[in-house]
């Protein structure tokens, strides 16, 4: 009997546990559903509140600030030419249609080469007011005028309603001549010393080129030498320098010996430079066909920097930065242009006469327009310094060939151009007296500053 009672109690305990678990499950499920129902009702009320048409405020579109593009209806637009700008780009920025921009540029090009536009030049574009436009207007007729302002010129462009096209007119700005005189002592190089004395870099380069016939700027110039230069420049109405003019007088005193050059216009309207005796400073060939370069290797036996053994170096090497301009040493015709992987690399030869020719090697590139058979003048840029071929670094290898054989340029005295004679020589001597007085006046003025 006792066993029957204990078995019934065990069944009752299992039954109670089962009911408790079922009860808890039903309670949790009911609580979850009630909570979900309440949340759903609250969400539904919120949605009704948000979407109720009578309570909804008018939606305002988001304002995104954008860069203002030029409006062709603006009265006047001003542009300053920046690096990389062209007239076509400027007209496009002003809001002028592509076809119109081409036509306007074409009109300007009839009186002024648009490719000569420089950084800092100005362009004005003025449009007609809306009320002033003719009834049969097209995009062109909105423009009142276009004005391109360079250093010494103004190009005015207006639309011709009768001809239905733009007409360009060139106006030259009056320029005045300003005299400049400078002198100083050479400390490191003529170029740097002259710049520090206030000489224009362009005038210095002209001075170096003029003296290159008779001065080796790497060997002849020493610290303590003296230079003088008298040149002019052109000034516009605002007092701004537009460009440098000509060197009128220059001198360098090397190791106590003074070398002078004077600009002179002959009766035949030929302008050239002469020494104080009326002898032309120009020779058939320049001593140095490159400005501001150092001779890194002379003419003669040397140990080759790449091959490693001694051999004859039949030219002069001028170390200079890549891209430095190389000049034609004299008048002549391009005999050949060659490009080879080794040896001279990119190089060319100029034939000056039946006796002399010059060769320029290791060039980075040739100048525009230089080709076999083309004629060049002394001082023309024919190429740029590089390191093509068998070269350890950027430099110019320069050779002078006499009847096909390489000779040392430093030991050859090239023929001069004709000297002044007769009436030209007499006028030149008279001019020298006035020049000497003017130079003294400049020096006294500098001393009193």
C-alpha cells in the first residue's frame, strides 16, 4: 500500500512541474504580445501625426550652394591671364559659346597673334544690357565689346551689326625710353654680381652673349674684376617696365685690362657692336656657345669617365643644367642631325664655311624648326643641354672642326667681321666722345647717392 502511495506522489510532482512550466510559458507569451500591441498603437499614432495633411508643414528643399558660373547677362567681366590660359578658355569662362569664341579669336588674330598673350595680360568682356539687345540678336549680339590689354598694346573688338561679325582694332600704347646704368665688382660670377647690382637678367644675358666672341667666361673672369653696362628699357604710361631695350655700352675689366663695346648704327642702317677703335667685336664663331656653363673637361688626353681608360678628348665639355639653351656658334647650315644610343647621343653639326664646322652633342632635344638643311644665324638656339648617349650627367660636348678635323677652340683666333671705315668710322669716333661724357655723368650720379 505504501508503495502505491509513493508512486502516486511521484507522478503528482512530475505533473505539477509540467503545469508550472506551461504556465510560465503562457505568461511570457502574453506579456510579449501586450507589449508589442501597445508599441504598435503608439507607432501608428505617431505616423498619423506625422503624415496628417492638415498638420504637415510645407517641405523646404535643401539649398546647396554652388560655385557661381559667369552669367553672359552681367555687364562687365574682367580676367587676368594666368598660367595655361588662352583667349578661347577665357571666352568660355565668360559664358561665350564655342563657335563664337573661335570667331572672336579669329578676328583678334587678324591684328595680333593671340599666341603672344602673356601671364598678367588682361581681358575685358562687356555685355549689352537686356534692354539694348536688338530683336534679331544671336549670341554674338549680346557682347558690347571685348578688350585685350597687353604691355604695350590694346586690342579692341566690337560687334558690327551691319556686317554681322566682330571687328578687331589694334591700339598701340605709347612707350617711353628709360636709361639704365650699372657697374660693380665681380665676386662669384658676372651674372650673379650684375643681378645683385640691379641689372635686368635679360640685359646680362645680352652682355654675356656680346662678350662671348672674345671672353671665356669660365677662365678669363676672376673675383675682383669689374663690369659696367649702359642700356635702355621701355616704360608704359603707368611707369611700369614693359621690356628691356638694347645695350648701348658695356665694359669688363679683366686682370686690369679693360674691354669695351659700343652700339653703332652705320650709314647702311646696319646696327652692330664695335670696340673703341671701330673694330667689330663679332667673329665668325663664338668662343662659348652656351651661357653660364662651366668647362668640365678640356681639349686633350683624359681618362674617360665611363670607359675608364685614357683617350683623346677632341672637344670642350660644358657642364650645365638639363634644358639650358645651346646657341649656334656662327652663321651656317645644319649639315646633319643624328640620334644614336651611345657616343654622341642626340647631336647635330653646323657647316659655317668650306673651312669650319661645329658639332653639339649629348643634347636633350633639338630646338623647334631645326632640321637638316635649315639655315641658322649666330646666337640662334639650336638645342638644349642633356645627357643622351655616353654621358655621366647633363653637359654639352662642343667641337670645332677645321676641314673635318677637330681642333681646340680655345687656341683658334677666328676671323672678325669687317671694321668701320670712312664716314662711318668718323661718326663713330664723334659718338665715342659723347658716350665717355655720359658714362662719367652716370658714375658721378651714383657716387652722390
